């Protein structure tokens, strides 16, 4: 019987095959929602959907696009902002 904290669907069920052809369930936390643009709310491309402990170990260049307002604005809103400035 799983522990009480594993009974809710907030934990993801991952079926893992062990040696000796035994399959067990591992419980993992779900991934967070996609990062969104600060202006239009569109999903940002180039920004990974990872939990904070994984983002800590990731290189800065892998966390957001290397362009002005990268990781904050989508490319469309970024272009508009640069044109208007």
C-alpha cells in the first residue's frame, strides 16, 4: 500500500523495471508549467520546464535564450519593444 502522500495525483507515477524483471512504481514530482511571456502570456520557447533543483545545476546559457529580454519576453514582443524604444 502506498504512503498517504503518494495517493494523490500531484505525484507522478513512473514504472521502473528492476533487475530480475520486477516492475515497481517510483513517485516523482510533476514538472512545472511552461514559462510565459510577461506581455502577451505566450509560452516561451528555449526555456526548459524543470524543477528548481534541476535548474540550479544547469548552465545559465541553457536556462534562457541569449538575446535581449531572453527568458522574459517572447521573440514577437521583444521585437516590438526594441522597435518602440
